[in-house]
C-alpha cells in the first residue's frame, strides 16, 4: 500500500483512492497527521535564531547573494 507525505496509508488503485477521498471529505474517516520530527523543529528554531542574530546589512547581503544565484 503506498504511503502519503506523512506516512499515511493510501490505496494503490484509483477507485479505492477516490472512495477514501470521499470518506475523508464527508467525515466518515479521520486522517491523523504526524507531528514534525525533531530535526524539522530544531531546524526552524535554528533559522529563527540565526535571523535574529544578524544585522540588517548582513541579511541584505545574504538576500542579494541568494538572488544572484537564483537568477544566474
């Protein structure tokens, strides 16, 4: 059985998938989502802490460098 983006079990056939989507939308089934892993939470916390520690000029320099790479 295929897995969804957060590890949910999904039916492999088209009709089974359509039936499950209908049940979810009507409320006959509840889909439980996993809590993000520790890596995700710590990565977000680290990014926030880094952004708070930078000056405006440093943030602007990082943004310009990223834009240059994107538009290269």
